[in-house]
């Protein structure tokens, strides 16, 4: 019984903390995995890419989440030497999504709000 109460207390205390946690780069990367060919090999824009972009935009509702998503995108962009910078910058618009920053290798994510 004491163990059950301890577990419940931990869930109650940790619940609000985890809801404010920033997105992980794993989440960002998995949502954008379908975009790799479009961004690096000039392949057609797949529907799954835009689904991921929209989903990621819907998940990043707070400033910390948007900043973390930005940092993950910048890190991912820098890991692909063959990244088409124009396609990366235009990806949100191509998918009909508005984000408050430009996707590039040099975006200052601390300024994202």
C-alpha cells in the first residue's frame, strides 16, 4: 500500500513537469524522416512528409517546444551535407504550414518564440 501511494505521488508530482517538457530530437526526426529524399535528392514531396511537418507543428505549441524543435532541425540540417537549403527553408510553406522561423543550418533558435 505504501508503495502504491509513493508511485501515485510521483505521478502527480511528475505529471505537470512532463507536460512542459520540450520535444525530443527523436520525435522531430521521426516526424520528418519521410522528407529526407525531398530535402537531399530532389525527390518529389511525399504526402508523409507533410503529415509529419503538420504533426510536428501541432506538437510544438510552447516557446520551449518550438525552440527545441528548431534546435533539432538545425542539428539535422547540419548532418546532411547534401541538404537543399532552398527546399528546407520552403518545406513548411510547401506543406501549407506556417512556422515562426526559417529552417536553415544557421537559424538562431534562441530567438524563436
